[in-house]
């Protein structure tokens, strides 16, 4: 748990986030494939955490994985993404969270098409595209 996560109460998270954002970011929910705001958006900018505003991904690292969720091949900077083993739903996956607030983002898989070999599969409800900030 990050220091910032400890400072925000559950009531404050509920007041700050929409019910769907709360479900994804705080309860580790997942939006349906091809339903999120950013699954098919390729505008320039920075993807920030909807919970705390931390810069998580740059648009230049986004690619179409065909999975129905925004996909990136790398984080914006070292240390902005935390990882944890996830064995829910009878699967073994690596969960990704915002290091600053602990918000659930999605999962990372070792099947990306670029030199990183990674596919950060992210819920649109966990990020916000800031088009005013260019890479």
C-alpha cells in the first residue's frame, strides 16, 4: 500500500470516483471488452491514473492488441506501476496497479508485439487521456 493510498478513505474514493471507476480502481473490477472509452483511441497525449493523476503511459507506447482494452508496451517511467500475482478466476496473471494510489489498472502479459514483449492491458475506467500534455 502506497503512502497516498493510506491518506484517502473509502468514503473519499467513493465521492471522487464514479461507481464504475470505483469498481475498477478500488475493487479490482474489469470493464467489458470493447466497451471502454479508450480501447480504440490513438490520440497523442499522456494516460494518467483516474484515481490520483499519476502519469502511467504515453500514447506512443499504445498499440491495437485486438483484445478490446487499451494496450501499451511499457509504462511511462520506471516505478509508476506496481505488480502483484493474481490467481483469481482460476488463472495465473500479473495484476498492475498505480504505484502512487494503489488503483487497479488491469494486467500485464508477456505476449506484446514490440521489443519489450509486454502487453499492459488496461481498463479505460482506470485512466484518463490528457491530450494537452504531449510526449
